C-alpha cells in the first residue's frame, strides 16, 4: 500500500541578510557594535551636536570679525607698504609681483605633475587670490591697482599652464630652476635696488612682516634643509673619524638647544661665521638659524631611513660592481628618503609653524603683527579671540596643504605598501 504524500513543513520567513559593506554596515560595526559603543556614540553625538549648535551660533551671530578687515593687508606684508618703510611710493605691487610668479609656477607644475594635487593647488590658490580682489574694502585700503594685480593671477596661471604643456619648459628640471629664480627675484623686488632705481627704492628688511615673512623663511628652510640634512646624515655615517665627529657635534648641538634660544644667540653667533664686512640683517640671521636648526633634525630623519635599510641592498649593489658613491646615491639614499617621507613632511610642518618665533628678535611676522595691533588698539581688545582663531585657521590651511601634498607623494610612491 502506498504511503500518503506528506507536505513539507512550512519554513519560517527569514529576514534579508545584513549588508556587509557600505555606510550602514560601517556605522553598525564601528558605532553600534555593542552596548558600550552604542552608549559612547550617543553621548559624544549629543555633545557634538551641542558644540556645533553653539559654535555655529557664535561664529555667525556673536563673534566680532571686524578686526580682520581692520588689520587688512598688514596680515600679508606687515609694515612693508607704510609711509615710513616706503616713502612717497606704493610698494604693495612688489610682493604681488612675486605672487604672480608663484601662480605661474603652479600653472606650469599642473601638466608636469600630471594633474592631481598640483592641479587642485593651482586652482585653489588662484581662486582664493582672485576672489580676495572683491573684499569689501574701501579704495583707501585696497586700491584698483591692487585689485587688478590680484585678478591678474588668473591669466598668470593659464600662461604657466600653456608654458608647461606646450613648451620645453614643462619638465621637473625647468620648473625647479624657475622656482629658485622666482624666489630670488621676489627677494630682490622686496628689498629693492640701490642707486635710486624708480619704483625699486630699497626697503629695510626690518619693515618686512606678515604672512609673507613666514612664507619666505619657511621656503628657505624647506629648500635648503633637505640637501644639507642629507649631507650631514651621510657625514655622520662616514668612516672618516674627523668628518663623522664634526657632523655629530653639529647635529647634537642644534638638536639640544631650543630654537628660541638659538634665535636669541643669532645676534652673536651668525656674525662670527661671516667676514666683518659681510652685509647682515635680522632676516638673514633668522634664516640661517632656522635652516641650520631644521637641517639637524632632517639629518636624523635621513639617517633613520638609511639605518632601516637591509644590508642586502648594499651587498647586492656591490655585487653588481657599483662603486661606493653609486651605491649610496642610486640605491641606499632613494630608498631611505622614500621610507622617511612622513617624517620629512612632519619636519616641514613644524618648520613652518616655528617661523612665528622670529618675533623674539623683533621681526613682525603675522602673529606678532596681530598681537601688536591688539595691544596698540584697546578698542579691539575684546576681539582678540576672533583674531587668533583666524590666525589658527590660516596656519592650519598651510600645514594641511603640506600634509596633503606629502600624503599624495606617499601614495604615489607606495610607502608602506611595497
């Protein structure tokens, strides 16, 4: 007799599978994975919302930002364009001409670097400078000549883009050479020429200041401390006892003394290293000390990268018949620099921030200009908080840009990946 047909049991309806990727999965796995993570997420979420609520309300409704346009161009050039520094003429065009060269170089770097970060930096810098021409200043604070020079950065960037894309100048070599030339020309423009050249009368470096001073010191320190640091690192690893001892003493002395103390001592130390008739000034002394101080730290960064290399690298190079200098320059040094790019970028960021310490020898950088303005104008004393928050934002923009470029270079070179 046949067995009666039995229906299969009814299966329960299962819920859809939870997503394993995407924003919902990330939130669940990182913010609400268990009870204490959920509690912390809720607490910090409430605190963040309250902070954002009151912070935005203060920024847009309670803060007094009028102090920023009141200081105006002194943020950028300090007392450079005042009557005492530049009598009978308008000197504001000189740093503006330097800025035009920088914008043109950024345009040239755009196609040389293949777009990417160079393209974004060129567009952002040009856009910010051009939009600054429309700030609601009166003509007594920002004349039409200044506004037109700021707007001229837009065609300057496109001229640089055309030079980098359609001329033989569009190579890393030429962009580097032109960058050095532009830096030297900017120094000549700002300092002026002796002999009463019309429009280029000398301006004392004691009147240089603002953000321009910070940038000049930072660029000089960054450009020179890297090759000098490499030379010191190689010298410290040398088998020549005298050379090694000299490098060790230099590195340990400059790393063991605070920068602010070295700046104080620069009034005595720097003149000892040059002939008596060598022209010197506070800017020159500060530049020398900042470069040497950064060089000592850079040397240790490079030496750390060299020490981290496997001995097999040098052994393989020697087995191929490479000389000692070829092994160092072609095998060891490129890998060492690649491995310590994060440390080098961190040193550059610290160097830019340390330029604000030159106030200790009487130089009016952007921070000292702001502090002196607040102290000399008691009616703006209540706005000191807004002023220094603005300065913090300015420094953050520049340091983040340095970090962003460094991160891009790391990703392009595969640091930590291979």
